[in-house]
């Protein structure tokens, strides 16, 4: 049996996630009281059970019952049930915007004090977040992108052992909230100061050749590849199903894109499933078009 436990912050996309899992063939139960998790898993593990892929949502809508969530997961551990927890979160700003757009009430803010409810929920979910196998920050994900991410994780007949999510970003726009590893490549020579390369991105051959022509860049790439070759088997042995590797430069347009693409190609050659995202390329290009410094 394949069991996925979906949890996280209200407004972070749990409904879209459970719908995506349902589309992938999972038998889904929303807002399951934690006390019923172990009995439900036992039912699904029966030899004559009609389901083999199961997903449940547990969150603070369960009220006082939700306080038993960690205990319920410990019961699964004792029973030898294999499961994976996916925890969805987003920034305060993104959550406030979503609640205002939908005009729904936050479950921990009955009197309308939205930020207080969000912060109380973060604190209440701390223990579950610490047990999560996959943490997805949906602050900048559209519903379609979230569904694609879920499909990447659970689209096959069996849960993939690990997906490497390699993301390039610009430090001026902030760190990716869900990054497991962050590498700063701002010390590399910057194509921004080469007029012909300035309007291009790290996806262009000329920019890639410029960045990788420097011995410091080639040495960095070798060191990062060796580090990931060591770390990924350790994470796989731990049971981790997603590793987010973030590579940052100033604007996320040139250097970080080149290094991220090179790392992704290396990981694919090593047989890993890889998802690549260049978070800030379009943003950086838009600012450049408006005359801002890159």
C-alpha cells in the first residue's frame, strides 16, 4: 500500500494537492480525524482491499482531534506502515492574499484576525512539519504548477525514491523558502558587465560558455557535483523523496542558471529524476527592460 499524508497551512494548496492525487488514481479522504488514521490504514492493507494508493488530508480543521496527529503517525510506525508526509506552506503575504480573494475564514481566526490565525497555525503544525518527507512552498506556484509538482512526485506506479528539484534564483528577490541546500555563486565573473551578454540568460550558449570559461567556475562545478554525489545516497537512505537544491546569483538571470543547468544535467546522468526551475529569469529580464540594474 502507498499512503500519502497531506498536511500544512490553510490556504497553501492542500485541496489542489488532494485533487491532483485523486487524478493520479489515489483513493482520497479529506479532513480525516487522526485517531482514525491507523484503523483506516489497517483496512486498506487487508488482502481483499480494493485500493492500493491512498491519500489523506489531516489539518487544523480537525479541531482538538488534530492534536493527536503525531501520536497517530507513531501508531503507523509501530504497525510497520510505509507512508510519506507532504507538507504544504506559503508565505504570510501569499496566504493573506488568498484568503482575501476567496473571502473564506481562517480556521484559527474566527474573529477575523487573519495574521494571528496564520501564525498560530504555523506554531501548531511545527511538529508535523519536522516529520515531513516533502515540504512544498506554494507561495509562487499556480494551481497548475502545484499539480505538476505532485505529478512529478507521485505520477508513477510507485513513489519515486527521490526527485532533485534544482532551482536558480536571484538573491535580490529572496531565498527559495523550500530550499534544502543553497549555493551562492555571486563570486563568479558576471556576464551582466559584458554588453553583448547582458540581455541574454544562462540558457544561451554564449552565456554558458562565458561563465564556464573561468577556472573558478569549473572548479566550483566539480566540487558541487562531488558533494551531491555524496549527499543524495544519504538522503535516499533516510527516506527523503525530494531534495531542493537552490543556486543563487544577484538577479537569477545568468550565473545561477548556468550552474543549475549543469548540476541538473549531471544528476540526470547519475540516474536521478530531476525537476529544473529558473525562478527569477523572467523577473530579472522585466526589470532590465525597465532600466534597472541587473
